[in-house]
């Protein structure tokens, strides 16, 4: 509907969409032999202009960017190597400190063991000395008790022997009974 309105304004009526035959030439323009020379001239001019633009502007900028990038990568690698050395030094210092701490801990542990061993030995000797004193005291008491008991046994044996002889024979001789008991106990 719009096409019809535009066609009526122009004064002619179009019923199709095809292009009139006189509007196109017979061949494709880049392949037209009549325009080869001008095309080659423009091609050379465009190539020279593009070459000069690339060689004078774009390629130096690209080379600068590549050089900066190469320098930045080299700096980063140097910095990484430096950090690696610092890390290795820190690890080495840490391992050295750890080894020193272990050695110090073992020394403290050995010193503590030795001190406790000496203390235990001293306490053992002290206890043994007190036990020896108690044993000696007990042996003295046992010997005194035994001697006392033997004295009592002798007295009782003399009394019993005197009583038995007196009962059987009717005669009490305390001296004879003491001699007889002493002879038997010896």
C-alpha cells in the first residue's frame, strides 16, 4: 500500500520488483577489463599507504608493547626467583630454629631425667638408711626380748624342775635344779 502511494506520486505505476535491464552492466566491476588499470593503481596506493601506516605507526607500537611485556615478564621472573630464595632462606632458618628447639628440649628433658633420677636415688638411700635403723632397733628389741624371754624361761624351767623334783622326791634343792637347767640350755 505504501509502495503504491509512492509510485503514484512519481507518476508511474510499478507492478514488480525487478531491476530494469539498462541499470546493470554486463559484467562484475572488479572483473571488468576496462577498469583494471585504475584498480591496480588504487591497489598499489592502498598497499603503500597501509604499509607505511603499519611500519611507521602500528608495528612500532606493537613492538613497544611486546618489549614492555617481555620486560615485565623478566621482572616478574626475577621477583619470583627472589621470593623463592627468600622462602628457601626462611624455611632453612625455620628448620634450624626447629632443630635448635628440639635439641634444647632434649637437653632439658635429659637434665630433668637426671635430676629426678638423682632425687629418687637420694630418697631411696634415705629410706634405706631409715629402714636399716628401724631394723637394727627392731633386732635389738627382739634380742632383748629373746634374752628376757630366755631368762624367764630359765627361771620358769628352774621353778618347774624344782617343783617336779620336790613333788616326786619330796626334796627341793634349788641350786641343783639351776645347774641342771643351765647344763641343758647350754
